[in-house]
């Protein structure tokens, strides 16, 4: 089930990413039909449009579709604030902190504790 979900999501992302390429591929596969039936300039063969007018319209539609989905008109900011609390340190409850390099060297090396499990 996970594999099918991943394939569907990946396919959707690839279709969205390569949408212009798909429009061009559709045009190149159906070029003859588009130039014969759908072309706006088919009555003027001297222009040699060959359906490029239809291709440009589809590319413009795809461009508008891409920009309308990606435009961000509003920006939201989330501000997380924390009030400062007063920290009181009393000498009798203070903890002495010593840096690790000043501490005593352990009597046994640490690698003696960590070893692979026995089979």
C-alpha cells in the first residue's frame, strides 16, 4: 500500500514539474491533427503556422495555471515570546561545575565497557 501511495505522489509531482514538456510532447505527437483541424490559421497556408498558434495558447494557459497556484498573496508571521523569569542563585544550593578536561582520568579506559555482543 505504501508503494502505491509513493508512486501516485511521485507521479503527481513529476506531472506538475514537467507539465510544459507534456504539452510539447502532446503537440509533437498530434501535430498533424492540430494543424489540420484545430489551427486558427489553417485558411492561410502561406503563414506556415502548422498549429503553433494552438501550442502557444496551451503554453500560455499552462503558464497562467502555474503562476496562479504558486502566487503567495498573504504572509503570516508567528511570533513566539517567552517572558523572562527571575533566576535566584543561592550559594548554599549552587552546584560546582568543573569542565571535562579538568576532571580526573578514569581508572579504566572507556573502550573496555563498549564491546560487541558475544554470539
